[in-house]
């Protein structure tokens, strides 16, 4: 697997804003702080956006405490509040702020990409569009209806943006990603990404594959509610691999590799240096053990007390387990300051294809795509023995739940996407936390609470979209969540 080593020098682009100017007698120019310019280069804004979003959405607060727990992979073993849905208002407010702050920076970067050079940098604009819509997708899958169409025009006087339905947000994302894909594929596509591309190391083709792979993720997400649109996306992307390439191997995995020196340490490792609040969830550990999955020893450390692999019940009662009996997160994912934050994996593309073939969204061999996905995940985790594919619960039996299961396993550390997958498929089947602070619910959360800042400051716009929400986390299912009989 290709390792995109990003050194500290490149990461300094994130915070180094270039001051331009010389001494003059003009009072206003003399009072411009060269260390805090009003406008930063587009590539710097891209760098900051990548780092800032990864640091705040793939960290302990959003990923480990919440999304990874809702999807049955990680559980809290100390300060168990979030695992029981006792949310912290400040965390919710911050999560909302990060989305809009980063996407505002990317909106500015899109414009600058076309203005800075002698020739419009359409590649840089398309990369910013790809990341921006990646973030919009996470945002709407977190809260459902959100400010979207008028959310980034505060400088034009729209300070209390109206809310868009999730269906409309999805429509906008689909349109924008198609536009980005066409910019990448255009005959007159031009421009490099600069040192600010700390995600794909300046590789335009990699961003192009990321963009089109994201389109497939969205197509599968909506396949149960808009099958025709999903089929159209798969037909367009897979039907023209030259114009719309997707991730083709583990060398294409879109991962942010951290330099390892403060303040640019991998977030899970940085958390582990001062905290021991997280263990492996029993849902994941039990399934890995049941299938003799060789990834078990990669995903998890054995329990300190007896060397066994054992997970915690997500949202368990205090005192119901011994800390030393619970497996901690494996070394590859949490023990390395120069570790990685995964944005998109090749294995996921394989499973998206497998499901599309199985559902008739496009013509292809579901078994081959499924097995390619399993092999890709094994290889990513440095497992060369493919005997796992012959395990009774793994060998292909033309069952869509196999695809869902292996995709769920392969997405470890991608809590936001895991949570979306489990809400769409109801697989693996999970109940709400046994010691939830809210009673009467049969599944983990459907949504994240709206921020109190938004309720207080944008009440007129948000109030209609809160109808039907129950206990902050339930009531409203995602537009694409077609499960019935769940609460």
C-alpha cells in the first residue's frame, strides 16, 4: 500500500499565510498585519480544511465517543456518558461549527483557485468541491435537514440561513460532485494543487478517483429510496472509467498521514497519551471471533488480564466489567503518532460495486467484487493469507448481508460512514444502549442532536425541522433510512 509521507514542512502550509507588501507611507497599508492577511492562497485554505476537519471529526469526541459507538465498533469504558446518549452541548455546537467553518473556507478557496493565476486552476477548484461535498454528506447524515443552499453567504447578509430538506441536500451534493467530476475530466482541466494538498500529495488523478468513488457511496445510500437515480449514477461512473475513474487498488486509499509531532499527531494516538476511555465493542469482537477473522489481532489488543479478546457492551452499566478484561484498540489504529485518518478506501469501492451488481444497479459479478473487497481489506491490514475467504460465514453464498458485513468490518475507524451504513441496512442488528438515559428505543440513534446555539440563534428556521424528533436522537429517520418498526 502506498504510504504518502507528509512531513512537517508541508503541514506548515496549513498555518503559514503569506504576507505580501512593502513599507509605504499609506496609513491603512501600514496597519495591515502581514501575519494575519485578509486573504490566504487557495492551496493554504485546502490544507487547513483537510487538517482541521480530520482533527475534529475523526477524533475522540465525534468519532470514538459517538459515531463508532452507535455503529457497534468502539465502546466507552470510562466516562461512559456518550455511550448512553448523555450528550455534551458544547461538543454538538462545536461539531456544527466545524462543518460550516471548513466549508466556508473551501467556498473561498474555490473562487481563489480561478482568480489567483494567469489560468483558472480548475483542478484545485474541483478538489475543493470534492472535499466540500464530502463534508456536506457527513453533515446531513448527522443531522438530516441542515442549512445548505444559503448557508455560505453570510458575507452577503444571510446570517440566519434557512434549512433545506435532506432530499434537497442530497440532490445538491449529487449535482456538485458531477460538476467536480466533469471539471477533472475536461479537456482544458488545468492547474496543480500546491503544497496544500496534504491528503493526496498533489495527485490530481487521486482526487478525481476520490470524487467518483464518493458518487458511488451516495448512489448506494439512496438506492432504497431513489433506485432510478442510484442506477443512473452507477451507469455513468462505471460505464465510463476513463472519464470517471474510481479507486482501483489500496495504493489509491485516501488517507491523511500525520507527521507525528505536536500539534499534528494522529488524533486517536494523541487521545491515548492522556486518556484510557475506549475499548473495543463486543459487537465487533464477537463477530470477528465467530468468523476466525485474522484482522482481530490487528484491530484489537488482547485484554491485559488474561490475553483474551473481549469487547465491552456499548453503554454498559458502571462496574459491570473490569477494565483489564476489555480489549483496547489495536496498534495500527491508535498506537502511532504518525498514523492515518481514513477518508476513503479501495475496499469500500469493491463492496459498493458488489452491492450494486447484486441489486441490479449495474451489470457485474457481485462475487468477484465482494471477494476483491475482502482481499483489499486483508491486504490493507498486512494479512497475506486469504484462507479467511473459505470460512463458512465468509465464503460467497449470494447473500447481500455478506456484503454489508464485510464492508462494515473494512470501514474500521470511519465512524461517520459506519453509522450511516448501519442505519441504512440495520446490519449488524443492534439494540439501543442497555443503560441509555432515554427509554423506549429499540435501536442506536437515528440522528445527532441539533446544537443549542442553532436553536437559540436561528430558532425561526430550525423549529419546523425539529418536528417529530424524540429524545434528541430518535423520531426522525434519515430520508434514505427505510427501516420500519424501529424506534
